[in-house]
C-alpha cells in the first residue's frame, strides 16, 4: 500500500476498509470496456478455467476512459480503449507496460496493429490489439432507388430530416473528407472551420445526432432516419434481427477505421489474472466471442480461421490487407483534442 | 446566560449531521470546483495553475453565450408553461373539488409520477411524439394528417413539453399549498362587498398565491436549467444545453478546468435567480399578508 493511498484512506475510513478488503482478494478483475466485450459466453468459461472473477463496467464512448481513470481509486484492472485514445492513456501514466513475452499469440496478430504508434511509447508496448472494424455508412435499402456512394448523400436536400450522424468529434472527420481534407486527424484551424460550416449547412437534414448504438438502431427502426454513419457490422446486425433491411457502404471519400486494445491499468494488484485475461482475449475463444456477439473483425487471423467459415473470413476482410490499409485508422489527437471537441460543441450550439 | 451543557450537547447532536453533510458534500466539492476553474488544460490531462483563461474563453467564444441563452429560454418556457397548467389545476383542486378524498386522489395523480424514474418518463415522450408514435397514429386515424409528421419530436418544443411534464409536480405542490392556506372568509368578504368573481380572483386570490407561484417558478426553472437528459432523449440537433456542454468538458474534452469554470458560471446564474425570486416572495408576503 502506498503512502498516498493510506492517507486518503485515513480520511474516509469506512469506504476504504471495503476497498482495501476487495483489493486484497486475489483474482478479481474489474474491466472497463464496451458492451459486448464481456459477454457471459466468454467470461463464464474464463472464470471457470482460471478462478479469476470478472466484473465489467461499460463505457458509452472512448471519452469515458480517461475521466474514469483520472478520478483515481484503483478501481479498474483492464481497459479496452480504441486506437485514438490509447496513446493519451499511456502519456497520462494510466496504463502500464505489457510484457509481450507473456502474450503467447502476440506473433499471430496483424503486424499493422502490433506495430501501431498508438499502443507504444519509447519502444515499449502498452496494449494488446483485440478487435477492429470500419466506420462505414448505412442506409435503409427500401428508401434509396440508387445506392448512395458518397458522403455527399448526407447533404442531399432530398433527405431533409432523414439523416443522422454520431454525436462525436468524428462528425468533423466526415465533413472534412467531404471538403477534400483527407488529413482528418491533423486538421488545421481553417480546415476545422470549413468542416464546421459544412456541418451547419447540413443541419436541416439532421433528424438527431445519435449517441449510443441502441439509439441509432431505434432511429432506423422507427423510421426517423434513413442514412447515417455506423459502427460497422454491429448496428446493421441488430437492425437485421429487427427485420429492418440496411446496407453498409464505404463511401468514395473513404472510411475511418478503429481498433480496440486491452490495456493493463497502472499498479493493478491483479496482474496475474490480467495477463490470463489478455491471453484469453486474443485466443480463438476470446476472438470467437467478439465475432459472434459483435460481428467485429478479428485481430488474430490465425485464430479467426478456427471459428470463421471461409466466407465469413473474407466478408470480414481478414484476408485483405489492402482493405485494412485503406481505412483511415483513428489517431490520437493529443493537444488538438480540445480544439476538435469545442468545434463540435460549437456546431451543436448553433 | 448560556443554556446548560446537556441542552447544548443535544443541540449540537441535532445540528451537526446536517451541517457536516452540507460541509462535506456541498462546500468542499464547490471549493474544489472553484480551485479547478483556475487550472489549465495541458495534454494529456490538466495541471494546477492560477489563471483566468477558462473564464476568458467562456466570455469570448460565442458558443457558450449561445448555449446559455438557449438554456435560459427553454427554462423560461418550461416554467411559464408549467405555471399556466399548474395554476388552474391547483385552483380547481382547492376551490372546486368538494370531496376531500377525490381532491387527494387528483393531487396524488400529479405527485405520483415523481416516484417513477425520470428517464422512463422522458423516454415515454419519445414513444408519444415519434414519427411512428402514438400522436401521429391518432392524428392519422382521425384524418388530420394523411402521412406521419416528423415535427413533434427531436426539437426544442419536444424538450419543453417533456420537461414541463417531468417538472410540473414542483409547480403544482407549492401553488396548491398556498391556495389551500387562503382563508375562505377573505373570498366571502370580497363577494359580500359586491365584487365579482373575476375581480375577487385578481385582487385577492392571485396576489395571495404569488409566493407559491414564485416558489414553483424557481424550482422548475433551476431544475430545467441544469437538465441534460431531455436534450439527449428528445432534443434535436439544436438541443444542446449548458449542462451538456459541462458534461462534455468533464468527459470528451477532458478539460475539467473549463468544465469547472462553466459549472461555477451556471451556479452564479442559478443563485442570482434564487436571490431574485426570494426578494419577490418576501415582497409578496410583506405587501399582502
């Protein structure tokens, strides 16, 4: 126990007794992750095999990780942020170095991911790639005679009040690409201002900016919205279950890509269990779980062959490195993050 | 002469829990916010500092004024709307309903929804106002609309309707309380003196009930002012309110210093409103009671 923690505990004695007691229980993992990443079909066999008990807390966006870790308290052992957020967690010291010699499947993972800038610093690795996908667009098949192929469709005056966009700084990425600015993660102030103008122009078309996966599904299902960006594979599958036919497409202007990694929170008392969890996550069991539950692509193509049919393997672009390279993989915005966030807030303040 | 020790101890025992509560859960957090508001954002998080940059940013970037004015406007409409609905209802309960049991039932009908989760009540309005919602189905079945309209949901009007529905108990309760306390003899006296019903209402009942209206107005206004759920659930692309901006500074932007400064600006506005309404309430009492 560190001195700082002890002093904090002296202040609020009763709460801390509980915290210390739970921290000392070996083999309990608290993971801060996305819905669908801690499915019972994966967690229960893991708990049975290792004796490590897993409790999951869910985030609604990547912006939830840093504030929850900054609030302190040593609550979480593992976090699963996306590649735009990983590096700032490393820089803030919230996560610790990973000994890749303890990750048996490390060599099987895509090189594009294991060597990504976002998960390393000074030659040390801080994250184990877990799942990936694109941010394509999707539309209601019954509402379009000619399938849309460009982001410009979301600005089409004929779609007044029928468009949605993710309530996120990524709206700026979309508008910037429409402007022809492909450097979406390093936009200048002028480029951001131009993207803001485009988004304000788009306003009459916007029915609602969606903030959760479920909300977008509801918007499509209740006939409010016909076209939007989406978390590739996830919401379209939920809509298919509801009998709503939607089509995903990568526009001419390209699509963002994302990749989520498991990271170990600095100073976790449950390191042994954490490594067991990280290994399970990139094994065929863990990767098969995220594929079945979320429909996301696998970071481990070797394991993916075990649970995907050849058709699924190619449908999820597991055999197509060009596809992966064509995606604009999310990048950390570093000190430009507040500029993007305020620009997006400013659009919504109009 | 001071009270005996045992009495003083008892007094301390009674008073100290609420005082301690206020100190630990109100004063200290606000003090922390105050300190944070002078800090500075520095990637990847934020650092201690003493500077006024956050307040300067709020004053110079027009987005904050726009959102503050929008929030004030919506809070004003919600309070006005609640008062216009709640006053006749409370008046009806107190002066027109004769059977106490029936009156209680009608009163509880307004208060009981408070026991249901706010989220659930706000969510209900999505189902009512949506394109395939109950209102559209109804209007189409009686022939007013030929195809579903999208004007009911995802705009500021939907937010105002939802917030009125959610917060109206806070308007009904204080108005009901003051109306109930008005002695019936005053109204009888007015009518004995030959004053008509409407003038009696304007000259006697309404002035005496002003403290209740002010109390209700203050509560609905401040509750709306701090709301950030309605914009997410039923607001459209122009629904952003000040509490959403603060939430995004603490979350998405990881700019707790700016978020703290915004929170304090908001607190100042709310305190100003409470002070003004307090004056109004006292004015009402001094003049009419």
